[in-house]
C-alpha cells in the first residue's frame, strides 16, 4: 500500500492544526520527562529521539520555531544535562596558597569527552545561531522563544565546560552583547540581512 511516512517539514506544513499541535506537545512532553537528568526516562527518550535526529530538527529552518525549540529542549535535557556532566567553578573566590603553583589556572572540563555523542554539532549550531540572530524582532514571539531556548542551552553547556577555550568564548561574547542590547530590538524585520542560523 501507499507509505504513511512523510517528511517532518511537509507534515508541519500540511497536516491539520490539531495534529501539528499534538506532535509539538509530544516532543515537549519527551523533553519534560528528562528534566533533572532523570536516569529512568533519559535512555528511553534518547532511544525514541536519537541525538542526530534532535540535532537535525533543531537546525532545520523549514520547521516552525516552536518545534525547533522543543527539540532544543530535548538536546538540553536528554543529551547535555545528564550524568556525568556537572557544573564547573570558573571563578574560585577562595584560594589556598600552596595550591597556586600546583594546580592549573584553567577550569576543569566536566563534560564527557568520551561520549558517544558528537557535541561539536551542538556547539557549532549554538555559535552560528547566536552570531546570526543578534537582533530581536518584537513581533516574532516564536523566534524569540527559540532564541531564549538556545541561550538556556548555551548557558548549561558553558557551565559544564563545553566552551572552555578563550577563542570560543571571545567568538561568542560580542554577539551575546549585541543580542542582549535592547536598543537593537525592532518591531518588524523589513530591511537588512535575513536572519538565519547557518
């Protein structure tokens, strides 16, 4: 018989509104089930929505911003905010004199470099997205929500040490300052370069 498989972009463009909303809700539910590094549900969700699929959906500009944001939450809760990742202390306010010469001043990298997941995919996406979207369009609530989700993912990745060298931090700092500068916000995007995320 005729195949029931359909490209996700086509589905989100042609399916009835209630079916699209149902799918979006399911993806959000999967992300919420993984919150807090839930060791019971994370393996099951990662099996249903593999890392590569979640990355591809986040990067797919033909998908609605809300759905991309939901898959970004999947990346955060099912693949980034999980054991053995833990937050690192970049600024140590107390120091032991004898430790100053025996320990490196570089922060310890606390993400699993031997992981089965290629985290460089997320890093590249986050960096490209932030650099390409430094202007907030007030009337585009869905895109702004996606940007916030990407920023939350970036913050968590930064706290885990995914971005640990000075070059990467400098590359992100200026776009972040521009993004957070409310003076660059516009009501609608009518002129200038088209915003994208690479």
